C-alpha cells in the first residue's frame, strides 16, 4: 500500500488574501478512507476545495500519487485521478441524467452502464433533465458524474445534507460499497456524525481551519471526547 | 436498504434499455417537424419568385445567426463583435476576387471561412480568458479596431467607398448569377443546409453537451476534468468559420463589400435576431432571421426614417412577454395544448 498516495504538507490556503486553512498536514494511503467532521465553517469544504484547486494556496504542498499538484490547473487534477462531489451537487440543470454523466466521461473502468448498476434509479431517469430530479437523485448523479472521471481519489462533501433519512441510509450503503468494492481512496466530509464515524476507521476533526484530531473513529464515539475536539460544550 | 431499492417518485421516466452510444445517436435523429423549415425554404422559391434576393439575404443571416448561437446559446460566450468574422469572410472573398482574380465561388467561400477561422483562433485564444463585461467589451473593441483597419487599408478594401470589382464565376462552372437571385438562393440554401448539419451534429454531441455544461457551471466543468478554455476556443473557431462563410456568401451574392459588414450594427442585429427567435435552440436562428428581415423590409418601406422604432418596439415586446424568444413561446404553447388535451 502506498502510504503517501495523498500527502498534504503544512497547507495554508483560503480565498484571496483571507486564509481559511492553516498548517494542515496529513497523509492518506491508497485504498484507505477517512471521514472529516467539524462544526459549520471550520474549513472542511475549503480543505476539499484546496485539494481540487478551487482556493488560493498560500503555502505548503499537495502531493498526489507521487506528483506535486499544488500548482496544477483544476482539470489536470481531475485527470490525475481526483473526483469531487461538491456539497451543492451542482448538477447541470438543462442536461439530462445521461448527458450529465457523459460530459464527465474519461477512459477507465467506470462507464454509464456501471453507474446505472450502482444507482439503478438513475437509469430510470436517464432522459430527465437535471432540474427534474429530487435531492437524492441529484446526489446519486453527482457521485456518478464524479465516478465517470474514473478517479482513484473520491472526495465527497456532505452527501447526506438535505436528504430524507431513508435516502441517507441507502446512500450510506452505496458509499460503503464504493469503499469496499471499487478500490477507491475516499475522503468523506460529513456533518452527520453517525454516518461519518461508521464510514471509516480513521476520522479527522477540524476546528477553526486546523486539524485538531486525526485518529481512530471509535475514540470519537465517546460523546465527551467528540465534543471536546469539536469545541462544543459538553 | 440500498439505492436500488429506493422507489422513485412518479416522474415520467424513459426506458433504460439503451446504450449511451445509442442514446446519443437517438438524440441526433431527425424529427419529422424539422423538415418544415426546409420545405418552406424550397417552396418559397416558387411562391415568392420576386423575393429571392431578400430570401438569399435571410439565408445568409440565418447562417450568421447560427454561428453566434453556437457560442452564445450553447457555450454562453456573449459577443457584441461577431460582425468582425462576418466581415473578414466577406473581405477575404471580395479581395481575392477583386485583386487576385480568384473568382471561383466554392474555393472563395472556403477561403472566407478559413481566414475568419484563423482570425477567430488568434482573437479567441486571448479574448476567452476573460468573462462577462470584460469579454463583451473586448469583442466589441476587436470589431471596432477591425472596422478602422479596413477603413484605413482602402487600397485593399476600398475603404469608405467599398470594395468594387468582385466577379464570381458560375457555380460548378454551370450556374451563373442572375438578376432574380435564383442561383444564389439555391447556392445559399445548400450552404445553409451543410452548415446546419454540422451545427446540429456539434450541438448534440458529447462535446456540445459539454459546452452547455460550461455555460451552466464553468467551475464544475473544470472539476470534472474538462479543459474549458480549449473547448471554448474550439467552438469559437468553429463559430467564426461559419460567420466567415456567411460573410463570403454575402460578398459573392452582392458582388460588393462595404465597411458595413464589420459594423457594430451588424453585430447588434445578429444578437437581436437570436433574441427574437430564441437563443440556444438551433431553429431560433431561422425564426429570428425571417421575422427580423420581414419587419425590416416592411417597416422600412412604410417609414424609411423611423422603421427602427418599430423594430425596437417588437424587440421590447418579445423580451417582455416571450423571454425564450418566439420559438420558446411556440414550444410553451404546444406544451400547454398537449397538457390540456391529455
């Protein structure tokens, strides 16, 4: 197992002159998954945005698959194997489900048919436009679209947000299938603590733009420990 | 419970038993209703034999509008200087004929498109790094600079007096230009058909769908690995080649090129045409061009001084009441009728 598949070193990044992330360092071996939790506005999404190249990197470096991608353009990072499912899903509203998938296609194992196998629901919607889908369907499509790029690292930003509990349960199962069967390295940012802690053995807690905990998820199942790390009153 | 067990709500769905390739192929398949504009265009030759010159100008406007629709309607590139490429095409064909005796129509047409494309590549590579208001201003500035350049280079362009001495050989060495515009009507219609086939193919391809993605969410297209700038430049060049064809056809059909081909009013007119017909819907260029030129022809006959007031009024009404253009309004009406009948 490559222990430095993703290697962030002393990252400081933000939007323009405003620094949101400070001194972020962690490594992620290939095939391993990690959940990132924290209160609203602590920099979880900004961390994913920084790995994807959507923020301004002030210092530090991002190595991915033995290659420094700190200064790479966004689409080159995607080509390098990073797939990103954004919090807002950002489905193309006037494209159909199938077109949403096809515009992201690149050579590799994932194909439209395989996406439909993972999410049969989408197959039934293939000719419906993006703006005709429910929140759950949009989330499936956002994940499917990211997979169509055949990534080796999949980053998902709060996929359960705004979804009905029954849909969240189903989504959790699908994400677990990806983790177990698709040979993907996954970073899951979640506000849903239960989902985050059950998803991966490793969990990172962020507070005020910094990593305050990086370790075994089971440790955080103790509510007092969790609250202490998340900066919440016990 | 897995995602496959979650039952979808009752939204109309389509059969999934079609491969993606077949799916895209089906999207490109012609619908019966698409024959209508071509039947009208062919029929117009016999029904309106005295209006074939105007008909030719309509067809040229449709080609020009299609070129703008590719970048504005599909890729979201707003340009107020698209006449630059129409003008480059017109002057290229005109200069080749007037100064070099290159009178063969098909190669002249191709040269007009190619030179416009080269110019489109050079300008697009730079301009498309900008967005929004900056891009609008830069496209406008490009066409203004070209207008002034053509004005100064009067040895080649004829300057303010226009380029005279354009002579075009018979098409295929057989079909000569005639006073009634019959030959150029068919010639222009044939070119329009070829251009339309190409544009339609592009629009329904994965590349074309990607352009819509860029228009709707550029940031997301970057993140799914799309080389956005490269794709924008590609469609811009294709668009400028088509605009160049329109300009070349204009030069060949009128045998005269003036600075007007590069003017802001021509750039503005083609935007108005698309707004009237409907932006980003292929046949909007047809409807808009025909409506615009009929209005222009009729109103300028009624009031040569104030016809633009009437045109402005029509535009205001369309923008206020038919935001998706006349074609969009027609589609909405059809949906309502179908909804009411079902």
